[in-house]
C-alpha cells in the first residue's frame, strides 16, 4: 500500500465515519451506551406515572431517555480526539516508567488506544472497578500487538486517566 493510501486510510479511520452514511463524527459505542442508560432511566421515570397512563409513560420515558442518552454518549465519545491522543502518546510514551527498554510506540499504541476508547464505554466507573472487564476485553481485542494484559494494563490506565482528566468534574469519583 502506498504512503498516500496509508494516510487516507488513517484519516478515514480517525474521522469515525458513520457505517451507513459515511459522514464523519459517528460514535456508535458512545451513542449506544448513552442510549441504553438513558432509555432505562427514562423507562423507570415514565413507569413512576400511576393510573391508566403508566404503560404509555414508561414507553415515552424510554424513548425520550434513549434519545437524550444517545446524544450524551455520542458527546462523551466525541470528546476524545483519536488523532490528538495518538500524537500525545507517540511523543510521551517513552517517558512512562512501565515502558520496557527496546519497545517502540507501536508496541504500546494498541493499549493506549484501548484505554482512551474504553473510558467512554464505562461511564461512572473507576479504572480499578472496570479492570476485570478491560482485561477480558483486551484478550478479545484483535489488534493488541504483542502485549499481554499485564504489560498493556499500565498504558491502558494512563490513557484512561488522561481522557478522564479532560472531562469536566470527576466523572468516576476517584479523585483524579
């Protein structure tokens, strides 16, 4: 593949194109997570309505909650700029205490990417609370390079916390 093709491929991947329309800015995971949470909350609130309108209230609440939650989830996912994160870690990985001598950025890149992507998938959870799920997910990740979870964990944690620090407030209430 020519250099121009590689650059175009990276630009296309970094723009998060919508799978159907191809338009940039699609964040299906963030949107889905937000929609699921918002839908559940909306259904619960709608179900609190008493009387003959209770079932209708639950359905309307679920729909409104799903739409609002989906938009919030997409917003959280868009807060992470994969191009900026990649550039930051490419420049700074070598100063991290867990980086083994002789390893390159390309060895750690999948773990950093996993960390910045995973933060949006676990809203309200600390890294430590999500670690078991993250470890299982890492084992299923097809592009994990040559790092096992124990070596990838610190880079993933670093990227997770960098994204979290960019979010307003203390989203996971861990004091970071």
